[in-house]
C-alpha cells in the first residue's frame, strides 16, 4: 500500500540523514518509526514506558525515560 505525507524541510532532512546513517531507505526508517510507536502505545496501555538504557558488560542502567510517544 502506498501512503503519501507532506513533510517539512527540516523533518525530510532529518529523515534523509537517519536513512543514510543507518544504510537504509527513508521508507524503512518510517516503518521502523511506526514499529517503535506501536511498541510505545502497547506498553503505555500496560502502564509501562520506554526508556534509554546503557549496556555495560550485560548490565543495563536506565539513562532516561522517553516521553511524548
């Protein structure tokens, strides 16, 4: 299925940058972003949240909570 969206120049440039850095396409970046939003929504409905963690030798340390998703 095709889906057309209008993006600001700023968002389009960031999207292009992320795609280039990850060696993928802008479409794949959008698919991954959707998957992340789906996980965030599912976890939010369970009373959980997403976070940023640091992995040092298998020990995970919470760095920050992702808000606004």
